């Protein structure tokens, strides 16, 4: 037994430098745990294709959608570590779902953060009939009309739901949450006046067209196309942050050198003007974080959303 243990550790010591020298020795594989065409898919393909080019290897994009990202995450966790397979992640996948139901991986032990890449723009938008042009006016109106305002989301316990719940808790207001099967149906309901508010990226084109009013941006900075619209934090709410971001994870056990090299390639890709433009055209912005800062962000936002879920008594059916 001792000989086998010694042999294993000796092999690991020899293998680690070999991986470092050769990496990447074959094409990269990125599991995207969502269907093609969504923001996580678009963001991953824009950035990771360039990162792979910088590393001198092609990349295989493998969409394994379903179960709120859990099918793809489980697939990556269950395979043997090959130091070339990585996983796209979202805020919901590692900071929200874990507080609502059992999930097939431990975000603190089974994965290692590589880089945060991009963040979706989002807006707190209201129907033109709502007599409020600022968040302060909206809060005043909501307090005067408790339970009479409805806000829509992309579904129960989605980040678009939790943004609304966050405002209710922080401002001391009561709104009725109306979950839809996706962001687009919720936005259509807002345009029709069936609901009065929404916290989502899908409202932006309609704000630009003058069909909806933007009270705040759900971001850490103001949107370049809407410079007069403050962030929610600027209005005194959303103090703990929380954004819909996209990043890359590695299975636990992946070579630290491979993680460092991929992180550098992602950072270099995100500095390229054409990549920045493509990200912007995809409705996102570059918000790069290195492995250490990304890990801290995941931990902080996980605690924040856990608090919202507990205080709001949010449960899945």
C-alpha cells in the first residue's frame, strides 16, 4: 500500500511539470450547460474562440443544456480530469440554484474558477402608465399602493425574480411577483400593461424605442446608450450588487498552470477591441475577473442571494 501511494505521488510530481510544458497539448473542450443562442452561449463562443486561438489550439463547444445548467455541470464533474475540459458558468448556476434545491456538484469543492468574462446589461423598467420617473418615486408610489403593483420575471427563483425581491426587501414595499416562461413573455406582458415592472435585459430595446421607462440599470456602471439612467446602487438600493455574469470554471484537479494560461488568454482576448465590440453587440459588457477575484465574487454573491431567498421565503414547487 505504501509503495503504491509513493508511486502515485511520484507520478503526480513528474506529470505536473509535463502538463505545464505541453499545455495545451490537444484541442480544448468547453461544455456550455445551456442551449445554443442564449447569452451564456454567445458570450462563451465570442471570448473562448479567441482565447483558444491565442493558445494555438482549436476549441470544441459542447452544449449540454437542461436542469438550470446542472446536466452540463454534472457531465464535467463525472469525467476524468484531462486538463483540457472546461465549463461555462452563470450567476444562477453557482450562486442561486444551490440555495433552492439539491444540485449534483459542490460549487466549493468540485470546480475551480478560471475567469469571469462578461456581464449582461439589465434594467429596472416600468410601463409608461406607472406615475414614477425615478426609483424614489416608484418606491413612494408602491408604498401608497401595497400589493397593487405586479412585476414579471423569467420564472420563479430566476435572477430576474430575485432582483425584484431584493428591491421589495430593501425598500420595504410589497409587489406581486408574476413568473413567466422566459424573459420575452414577461416583457410582452409589460408592454401590454398586464404587469407594471420588470428587471431584465430584454427591456432595453423597448426603452430605447420609448415604449418603456427605465428607472435604473441593474449594473455596477451606467449603460453607454443610456447615460442619464442611474444604476440601482446610485439610487440607494441593490447595495450588495448582484449581476447576471458569465465565466469559465475548471474541474477540481485541473493543472494550476493550465488554469493560469487559460485565464491569461481570456484576459488578452477581452482586451481586443473587436471582441469588446462583439460583446457589446451581444447585449453584454466586459467584466473580467482573475481566478482569485472571481472566486471571491462567487462566494459573496452566493451569500447575498441566499439571504434574499431566505428573507423572501422563496421556494421551488
